[in-house]
């Protein structure tokens, strides 16, 4: 059987190390460097021919730098004769998985094509935005779910009394419904729409049974924070006592923190696919258990 190693990329040094420890695998000796002009460089410091390497590299901002570092490492490793599994906890571009407006590029398809051309043989990610996106890849792909770990955290750390779990939109409803089911809470869905041209978010005010309730908003991504803000405002308008937010990938771009602070959403809990102050839920167990089942 091929010897296995883990490469902890610069975007996921800690998570990569933890995954390696949990799998009982050594870390690969390699170096990443970013020059002053923004160019990236990858140097491989050991022989990898015939080995199987899990390259753990999340692609949160700076998105293109992290993605390119993944491409550089994968290319070097596959050229040197290794089998590369890209382990990308947060897969950037997953929201661009179809042509929403005429002429828009399906950017996730370009990412899939690039991964293949640099020698990636398998992709493992965490809660891809939509499972349909996986169809764009021409090699085996797996989306591991962080939802059970988020639920475990909610049960262990928050003293919620009969909460209601809400999905901001139809797109994320399956994931949120799974959260509600595992928690043993009631599930409701809002109707969020995003203006595809301006990016503005609005939530339709339909009647919701949330009066006096603690409402847990569950989404895959918090980016600019507009979706969670709009959902929280909608449930508070309907009489909810409190709005909390759980998400898998907490990007918090721009003034997202301030925006959410003003809306009094809290606590906010994310997984550590993206490191940050709200990244309290560790996905290393979920990743390691999945990687441990992959056949060579
Ligand atoms: C969209 O469909 C996603 O599931 C998230 O709701 C969205 O990406 C969150 O983005 P933002 O925080 O910028 O509203």
C-alpha cells in the first residue's frame, strides 16, 4: 500500500497538522513562500514518488493566492510521482457553479479543470455550497459535512430552550434541516432573494411561528453578512427573543463584523474551515474520519 503523508498548506497549517495527527500520518517537508510582488513559490524537500499525499489547503481570502498555492503544490507533487488528494475545507468559487445571468462564467468549472490539469486525483471538501457543483469535476469528489459537529457544539456549549432552526433560503434548506433534525428542533425556512446584479439581499416577510423563541439561523457561508443580517432582522420583527447564527465557513469580508454586531445577532458560531474569532467548531475529526476511509 502507498505510504501516506499530509501537506499542511499555508492557509490550513493548524488544521492540516491536526488532521495528520488524527490520522497518525507524518507531515511532508515542503516550504511555501510569497514574494513582495505577490508571486507564490513552492519547494518540495523530500522524495514523494509512489506516495499518496493529502494536500490540506483552504481557499478563503486571499482566495486566488490560496488557490494558486494549492495548484503549485499539487503540480509539483504529481510531477514528482505522488498521488494528490486536494483537501480543501472551504472551496472558493463554489457559489459560481452555474450561469445565473447570460454570459456569466461557470468559474467553479474552471477551478475543476485547473485542479485536474495540475494533477489532483481526488477532492475532499467540507459542505460545498451546492452538491450540484461537484458534477463539474471529472475525478472523484467528496463533501464532508460539518453539521453534526456544529450541532454537537450547540448542545454542549449553549443552553438553548426549545429553539427554532431557520434556513435563510431554499438553497441551504437541506443542510439546515439536517441541523434541526440532529438537534431535535423545529425547522423553518425563510425566503431570501439576492439581486443578481446589485448583490443586495432581501427576505420576504411571511408569518413565522417564532414569538418568544431563540432562533438559530444556519447557513453554509457568512461572507458580507447580509444574509444572516436580513434573516435575523426578519425573525426579530416577527417577535423572536434572540437570533443566533451558525455557519460552516465564516469569511466575514468587509464590514461584516460591524454589520452583524449592529443587528445584535449572537452568538455567532462557525467551523474552522476558515480560521477566525468565531471559528469554534473543529472539523478535523470529520475530515480525518473521511480521509481514513479512502482507498488507495
Ligand atoms: C448563498 O446562497 C449562501 O448560502 C450564503 O447565504 C451567502 O453566501 C452568504 O453571503 P453573505 O454573507 O454575503 O450574505
